[in-house]
């Protein structure tokens, strides 16, 4: 496994990192994570590369696949009384760049006119496309600003019926806008896929789901066995989370002092299953101006809350898991587990992780409970 350092704005390789430890993880609709440790004495200075956001790290396997890539966060030099000093290079996917970028067109200033009213021409309106294309255009607009470019590759526009308007004076972070599209009813997933060419130049390819197929998943379905005579996985742990449970979802919207929007979705399935009443009250969407949009948020949150989520974690051998990726589906046959009943379970892979010192990959899968 190799770890390369690239310029964030060009993708050009700068150096190969001489690491003593390296780990990575990727997941569905979330930024990659990379952590690299470098010995303090490697015969060269790394100080000039300890510049947050200027550089990005890529973790590459023997077949030149990029397992994960992360924009450099807060590098740290750590002293040790035994002289085993080390430098820690943490990185997070390109989504981290867009947490500090806002939905604003080029030439957005001033935001208000001489009378103090917002200038409507500064707003961003995207119509006549699908949700994935709205995501794409949000990222592209951010990259059109001076200093905002990264080596990105985008799919063509897809025609659709979706529309979104973002008020310039709200200053909504780009990544928040993308995340909201993924969470609304009918929303789609996104993934920034890092790729290197024959010259080790790094590019980021934006992949999104479509309105017809919102999940990003391949046609390859994994099948594993836990327990029995020939298990494929080890260390199967589990937790059952009530984090999303909601019998009733109430969403408030509207930004005018004199006009408030409200949407409520409720049902009886949880109480019928013996779960005490639980409610969600969301006031985080004050910029919503359409009732149908607010209804979509409430409906999505209600549907999400109709069952606890089962999270399973385990390890699989890396050599038998080429191409394993988050987002794909799997079947797990469970035999003689100390806590999980025997049976065949369909689960979605929501996270894959690995490290340079292990022949195993960590896997997290999720699935809803059935009453």
C-alpha cells in the first residue's frame, strides 16, 4: 500500500509518504477519512508539507486503486521521551472543502442594495434537472470562484423536474445543501471517487444517484457466512440503535416574521409495536419557501423513524474482498452466533475501513428491524 501527497488544487503528486502507520475508511454519503503517521526521523523534513488544505493524501493499493483520499486537516508533531517522535497527518474527503464554501454565484457582492434589501440576482436557482444534477451544479458553481478549483470530473446534466432556490443572504454552506438533497424524500446519494492516472495525478469524480435509482450501488452482491465450519468473517458485533425513531415528525419553515410554515407526519406503527410515543421537532429549515418541500422533509424523517437500525461490524479478509465498497449490498448467513439468531440477513454496506498493518478489512453494515 502506498500513500501519496498531492496538491489539492491541481492533483499533482508532491511526495510519497514514508509512513509507519496508515489507516482509512469510506462510507455512504460521507467524506473519506485517512490517517497517516510518519516517523520523526526519516532522513528528510516533512515540515514544509504540514499545511492544512493545501495538500491531499491518497491511499493506493497494489492494483493502483485509490482506497480513500483526504484533504490534510491538522497535522501534528508528537514528541516522545524515548525518541520515537512522529508526525500525524489526518485527512478528510473533499466534502470538507465545501463545508466552508457557500451557495453564492461568481460576483455575488454586494448582497444587498442601497435600501438594505437583498438583491435577488445574487440568489442561486436551479430548475429542470434531477437531484443529482442539482448537487453537481452546486459544486461546479463553488469551483468557478477564483481559487475554488479542484481537479474534478462531472457526469453530464440529467433532465428532470427538480428545482431548488438558495438565497444568497442565507449563506448556506454548499455541503449542507448537498446533504439536504440526500435526506429529502426522493433524495439521492453522492460519492466523490478519487482516481489516479499513470503519472499519479489525482482527480475526483462526482457520482450521484438518479431520481429513478437514488442509491449508489454496484450489481455485485456479496455473500458471507458467520459461524459454521468455514466462516468468511470474524468478530461479528452488533448494536441496535433507536437514534432515528419517530412516531411524529414536525418540521417548521418560512423566514418571514409574519409567515410561518409547518408540516406534520404521524402514524401508529411504533406505538402498536410497544414503543412509547416519540417525536421529532425540526426548526433547521427556515429558508424553505415551498410547502411541498417542507412536507417532503417531514415525510422523509417520519419514514426514517419507523424502526430501530441494526448496525453490525466485522472483519473480512482483504485478499478475498477486491473491489469491496460502501453502498453495496450483502447477504450474511449467521450460524451459532452468541447473540444474533440463526438466519440469512440482507444488509447494506455503509462503511469499509483498512490499515497498512492488517490483512483484514473492517466492515459496517446496516439494516432495519422487522417487528
